[in-house]
């Protein structure tokens, strides 16, 4: 939708330029340049051009913003009798259809989320801690500070523009034949558009959250449509501090050799060294199946691009959850679920965000290409240890976890 709205803005502005033969300069007198219709027509048209170029940043709200702006351009150009008026009108109609489609789609998504949440409810309720309630309010109200900033900027620019316009009307006609071109008018309309965008975004975000209800979604991993740091699954290739300090481990020394700027922090894990007697390839492959299962939660056994296994309890009762997920309008807050209720993680409130197709592979490394099927040593079923998936061991590499997860 964003791409289509962006292309529509560019095509509309480009078509209007051709229809008005914009390459032919039209000179206005000083008095004509002060007429309200000429001032606003020029300002709105320039804003439409700017929105067509950088409007991509408005995301899903671009279609809504575009429909309002193109409508203003169409009205202004009709009043002055410009040849481009039909072009602006057609662009307005298409943008309005796109905005309505997006609204219907988001409403349908919210209904689907609410229906799914109601169907998945098991009757269990949890108590929200005071820090969660505070983070919840901050997440929903934080955007209003940005709205307030845009409001102040818009008021300042509009006031400047009004004073400049009144002052220009009281001046004598310039002898050099110049026209009224207020500098601040270039920035005032974009600031007002950002104000409207921010305000509408906050309103829709709050309404969406309240419509979806207070549901806690248990999320065992980052394979879904939203992501935040706390939901990222664990990956292999690391050795914990208590293990990399053991006698005979060379993983810490190996990391220092690979990284000239390495600083030794006793409480940090390090990359597993391929030739370490305790954590190298040979150590992984020398274990019998029972010993491997008993140590399967150790990250050093697994390839750095492979997920580490989850226990059955972790899959069904995850410690991490999302509070109030309501689709892309409000993707929810990362919370920690315990026996006592819902609390914020130690790192504080983290709001999840929607995973777009373009960055879907960034947070989810599980899609990395596994090692070649050649050189497989054996496979180990992890189910007897209460773990998910199957371990595949390689003669010249670390183990890789196979699961049915995305």
C-alpha cells in the first residue's frame, strides 16, 4: 500500500506538471503573488511535490495524507482554472480509495485479532504489575509528546508566515519586479501534515489497543509477524563464562586472537573455538547420545546460525509474552510472565514492531542456510530429554537443530 501511494503521488505531481506545461515560466506581478489563491496554490503544490518524494517515511498513513493534500491541490487548481485540475482530481479519487481500503483492512485485522484472542483464551488471568501499567500508559501516550512538538513548530511557522504576508501587503511594489515568496511557507505545510499524521497515528494506536482488549500473547520465539529484542531466540556458537574459564579451554584466547580490539570481561560469554579441547568440533562429536542430550541446552554445541533447543515447558509456558498486541497499529509490549503475574523485563519496556517483508530475515536468523547434507555424522532425537527438535552432527562442524518451526 505504501509503495502504491508513493507512486501515485509521484505520478499525480508529474502529470500535473505536464498538464500545466510547468517548464514554461509564468511570471506574476507583485500584487498577483499576494492573492490568497496564488499563495496557497503554490504552497500546496510544492508540498505535494515534497510528499511525493519523501512521503515514503509516512508508511501506511501515506494514502490518507495524500488524499487530503491532493484534494486541496485539486480545489486550488480548479479555482485558478489550471489545466492540471483534472489530474489532481483523479489522483485525489484514487488516493481516497486507497485510504478507505487501508481503513477497512486494518479494521478487519483488528476484528480477526480479537476473535482469535477470544478463541484461544483458556480462562486463565494474570495480574499486571505497577511497572507494567506505567509502561503501558507511557507507550500509548509517548507519541503525544511528538505531536506536541509538531504543534509548536506548526504554530511558529504559521505565525511567521502570517506576519510576513501582512508585512508584504503593506510594502511598496519592489522595483526589481520580484514576487512574494515566503521562505517559511515551504516548511509550514509539511509541519502541519506531520502534526496531523502524528495525531491520527496516536488516536488509531490507542483505539486499536483498547479495541483488541487486554490480552497476553505467549510468544515462544521470533517466528511471527512482530519482533522485539526480548523475543529473539537463542543461537549457538557461544561459551558461557563458567565454561570458558575452565582449565584447558582456549576459547577466550581464540577470541582475543581474532579480534585485535578484544577486551577481556570475565562475565561475558565468548565464541566457541573450533579446536578447543573442551568446546571444539571434536568435543561436540565425541559425546554419546545420552551425554549430548544432557548438555543440549549448552550453546557451544550448536552452529552459530542454529537455534538452540527449547524444553517442552518453554514452548508451552514461555517466560516472554506480548501485552496488548493489536496488529501493526500497536504491536504490543514485551513483558515477562511468571507465577506471580506479568512484569516488565529488567531492561525496561520494549515495544514490538511489525516485521516487513524487506527486513524479515534481519531478526530471524533461523532462515540461514544450514550446512551441506554431506559430512553428516549422525542425528540425535532430543525428545527423550524433553527438548524440541532433532540434532544433526557434522564431522567438521557443530550441530544443527532441525525443528518444524518457521
